C-alpha cells in the first residue's frame, strides 16, 4: 500500500531513509506473518497425522475386540436388569447387620 502511494506520487516525493525504513518494517512484518503461517501449517499437519494414527488404532482395536465388546454389552444389560434386586439385597443386609 505504501509502495503504491509512493509510485503514484513519485514525481512529488523523494525516496529517502524514512521511506526505506517504512518499507523495511513492512517487509519484516510480511516475512514474520509468512513464517507464522508456515509454522502453523507444519504443526497442523503433525497433529492431523497423529490424530489419524490414533483413529486407525482405535478402529483396529475395535475390530480386534468386537466379540468381547458385544459380550460385555450383554453382561452390562444383565447387571442393569438386576440392579434393583441387588440394591434391595444390599439394603436388607445393611439393615439386618
């Protein structure tokens, strides 16, 4: 933006140290933003690869242990079904003790 203004009014303005300093400052800011963008992209790729690897491990374990998972669901449902009886039984033992 500053360069465009300078080019438009180049016949009126002279390129001096103040303009050079402003251009250097703008260049430094642009380079810092590009470096931050590159660093962010690299970190994103690293974390995305880590997430993908973890997701693949989860799927592999799920496939490997699917029979055990389904059996455990059966026992969980049985426990939930018998829970009122178990609670009554423990309260009876606590009352009688």
